C-alpha cells in the first residue's frame, strides 16, 4: 500500500437499518487483513458493531460530563442560576435548588454566575468507552447509560480518543448513527469521505435525499452504496444519476447475507460478491482522495 | 382547594392538553372564590429543552393542591413535582375542563 495521509471515512445513512453496521464491520475486517484499521462505533445510543468481533479489551473508561452540584449551606436562593439556565436543568422550588443532570449541557453558566459559589461543577459518568483489539483491527465504542439524552458529547469524546491513540492508522472508519440530526453531524463533520448507504425503496430514497443535503452542507465528498439491491425500484439510481452522485457499489438483497448478519458473522468471506463490492468501495475512496489532494 | 389543569384553551369548555411540559395553558380554578385564572405557557411550549422542568417551576409557583392533566409528567418533571405536595390526576385528555373537574369530584380520575 502506498504511503499517504491517513483516511477517515464515515459510513452514514438517512434511514436506519440500511446496512451501516454491516458495511462498517465488513469493510474494517477486510482492510484489517492487510493493514491497521480503526473502527469506531459512534452510534453511542445503540452501538452494535462490537457484536461482530471477538477482540481483546485493551482499555475502558467512563465518559464524564461536568454538572453543577448544589451546596445548600452556601446558597442564598437568589435565583440567578435558574434564570441563566437555557435548558431548565436548574430550577428553584421554594427553598430548594434542583439540578437535572441529564438536561445539563455543561455550559457552566449557573456555576460561574453564582455569587456564592454554591454550584460547583463535578464530573458525572454518562456512559462507558471501550477499546478492543483484534489483530490489525482496533475497535472503539462508547455506550451511553440508560436515561442519558446527549449523544454529541459522547461521540466527540470517542472520536478524540480514537484520533489521539490511533491517529496514525491508515484507515479510520466511523459507524455513524442514523438520521441527519446533531449526532450525525458530529460523526461526519471531520471525515475525509462519507459513504451513504441506502436501500432502493421510496423510503430509502426519501431519507437518502436528506442525508445528501446534509453532507453537501458539510461540504464532504461522498458516494452511495445501494444495499439490498433488487428490491424496490430504480428511483435511487435515477436520483444518483441526475445528481451526479457516484454509486460506489451495489450489494444484492440476499437471505444468506441477512442470515449471517443475524448470527453476528462477517459476510464478505462467505459471499464473494460482497468482497468484490468492498474492494470497489475501497478503490473508489482511495481514488477520490487522490483526486482531492492533487 | 386550588386545582390546576393543563389546557388547550382558556375556558371551562376547553379541552385538557394531554401534554404536561408543553401544555398551551395552565388554567387554575380556586374552589373558594370560584374563579378561573389562566397562565399562558406558550413561552415554555416552544423551548427546545427542559419544558417539563420549566412547567414544574411554574406549577410550583402557582401552588395548586391538585393537578389534572393527560399523559402525565415525564421523568424529569415528575422528579421536580415530588417536591410539591400535590395530587396529580392523569388520563383526563379528550375531556373538557368542566368534565374533568366533575370526574375529579366523583373520584373517577386516576392518580399518578
């Protein structure tokens, strides 16, 4: 493999259940046959890439966020804290200040503006980050605790961990959350290339359009992979042609693939067409990147 | 007794708003004076975050003895409302305020 800048790819989709994890895990494992690769599961609300690897746990740490803690002995009940909180995470009920950690965005306003220092910030765990190794593959995931609402800080922290520890690896692949909202933006905003995976159905096309608008707004180079090819209709292909979007590969709809996935197995060694598709995707990413950097 | 309703309108004939945090109005009925008063909750309704706790703060300031609502407050709002000694009656959606009040008087509304 030629020497070049490390490549960061996000695998995303508008619609859920179109094959982000299937493609992420198989592409990562395929690359790992030859060289070092980092797979980061950024779907922190429901990470599942880890189901496909039996890695050795290298490191584990809590994901912390800072929240205010009320010190009753210092508080004069002036009410500034609740007035400055944009998220209503701090409210005043008579003689009591109540903090709602899950609503808190760690902006420090209440803490900094409290004249009596009665709301010092303390760390609170919101989930766990895990780092596994399996041969050439580094697998990193974060998992939010039940009841936590904010995926973005966990995603940001997980990316930073991966970049800090394995930033020199030739390939980093992000398995993104579904949709087009803040967590997806956070997952996609600093990558070199985005693979949008979709299914060739009206529903798939509808959400693909939203995903395309999103990555275009972020000015990211991207291409489309059509999964479950053969179902639905030709509208996704027509749309990509009209919009001049490269179709990187098509993965046929197959009961065998669904069966392997459902039993937690990688697919490309059992289904040769998938291996071909992975190589096509990889070639395309590398070619596009070379073009970008020339 | 002071009774608070989450309401989609401002009169006895308005329908109960099933939402707690994002209710359109909080309507208060004072049984002693037999007067109805209205708090416009639209500023909270359009908040992106923390509508439940913000409305709880308002309810606290109004100090009702009973709250009549629809779906019932969510987890954060429930935690906040525990600080208030108040009976919370739920599942009153689809009723007008008057019907809900009658059902409350007859003990037909479910306590959360």
